[in-house]
C-alpha cells in the first residue's frame, strides 16, 4: 500500500496550494467560524490499511453526510417499505428546494435532499424509543468510537435560522407524509446534521458500505448486501447536490458531501476515503475535496468505472 500513501501525500501537497475560490457555508452562522485553511484526508481499506494526512484528526460538522447514516438506520429497521415515503431519483434542484414537493405531493425525490432526510427523520422518530440517543448509539456502535457526539452549538445555530427546513417540513406535513410534530422532526434533523467527526472517524465508519453492509473486520451485518448496494447507488446518483453528475464524471465513486466541507467517498470492496476542506463551490461541495478526489482516482485508477 506504499503507492496509495505516496499518491495521497503528493496529491495533498498539490491541492493544498491551489487558489481556493470557494466560500464557507455562512447560512448556518456557526459554520462561518471554522478555520477555512483546514484540509485533511484519511483513507481506510477493507484489508486494513489506514493512512491520514493534514488536519485528518480535527473534528468538523459532517452535516448532510449524516443523511447516509439516518437512511442506513431507517432502511435496516423497515426495509423496502421506506420507499413508499420517498423516491430514489436525483432532484436536479438545490438540496433545500421546495419547488418539486408541490407537484410531487409531498414525496421527496430522494433521501439526500433536505426534504428526504426530513422524512427519514420522521420515520426514525416513529420507530425509535429515544430517537436522538438511539441514533447516536447506532453510529457509535458502527464506528467503535463512543466519543462521537452532536454539537449543540451547531444545532442551535442552525435551528435559529432554519426557516427553509421548517417550510419543507410543514409542506410535507400538509400532504400527510410527516407523522410527528414538525418541531420534533426538525429538532431531531438539526441534531443529526450537527454530528461531529474527523476524517479518520468518517473513513472508518463508512467502511461497512465498502464491505457489503458488514462492519469492518467482517463481523456484524448492518445492512444486507442488496441494501448496501442500493445506498451506494443513491450516493452515486444523488450524493453531491446538483453536482452529482459532475462528481461521477470527475471522480467516479459513490459518496456524500456536507456543507461543513466534508466528503466521504466509497469504492465498494476496496476502500473509503474522507476529505475535509471547508470552502465550498457554488453547488455546496468542498472545492479542495472534489479536486483532491479527482486527482486521487485519476492517479490510482481506482474508480468504479
Ligand atoms: N443542515 C444542513 C441543512 O439542512 C445540511 C445541508 C447539507 O450539508 O447539505 O441545510
């Protein structure tokens, strides 16, 4: 695995010095207090090679990356019936758009736009005894890191200005596709998005999606093989906002980004790689994160295509 290490080191140094024209996600006030020079990368392979560089041990707000984890829990609890409540198509609109919900009668296009993640939050609220605690235990259980936490600073900062997510939740509720009180659903959703991790935590945690739904080390199935394949398929088609096509074109891996500047990408049966750099392009994806992954899969020729 010397080669992977060398490619990561060389690519990291090259991308670190690019002129990053991106901007921080200031619509959540607390996210604009992050040091925009941070840049970390961590890879974990299914045959146990782990390597990180830069700020890979600094925690950050994973934001929408958590939507993959809430989907995983809902899918593992309820199976295919979740697709009665939401779709599996790319939206072609921004992640927080209200437009399609009206014509789609409150059925979100997919689980990774905000409306879809809000419906998944509602499903979890209806099916878990202590939703916030149970979800956190689920995530800690997969990662083996009992120190993973929500950030109350981030969640209250988002809650204070979460008018658009409130509008989304109320609109879906008006179509009968939210069972619980919107304020409770949103409270759970904002906490979910506030989860903090570093690149090492992220790449290790997501290994189950490179490993056919099994926890790393092979013991403990989190999803069936088919469910794991389907979540990877959704990440490939819907994981990068309205830039999922471009990510597939340039990087060629399923993955998910968040407005905290993190990206997790997965090569099924091989590896996971997490990248964090807070400045975002106009579509909401980390500029350096995308650039790093494009160079990485090009140099290693390790993409799924
Ligand atoms: N909490 C963010 C929101 O709802 C998540 C957005 C993201 O990372 O895509 O706006």
